[in-house]
């Protein structure tokens, strides 16, 4: 897969020190965040729901 498989500027998440780490970059630079495993699961489910809703919308 390409280096941008999650979208432009979204980096591969990884686990470190008991948290899920995620890096995102935009025109201002790169940001990192760390969330708990439970928060990561909830975010994943929410993203799936939002993706399903977005597919149902017309451009």
C-alpha cells in the first residue's frame, strides 16, 4: 500500500507506552496525539459510521 493509505498527511498509527499514537500533518506542520485503547476503539467505530454516512451522500 502507499504511504498515504489513510489519506494525505495521516500517518500510520502505532502503540507505545499503553497508548495509541497518531500523527497528522497539515500546512502548519505535524501534530501527534495519544489516546487510550478504549478511546481508539470508539474512534474507529465512529469513523466507520461516518464513512458509511459519507458514502450515502452525493457530491
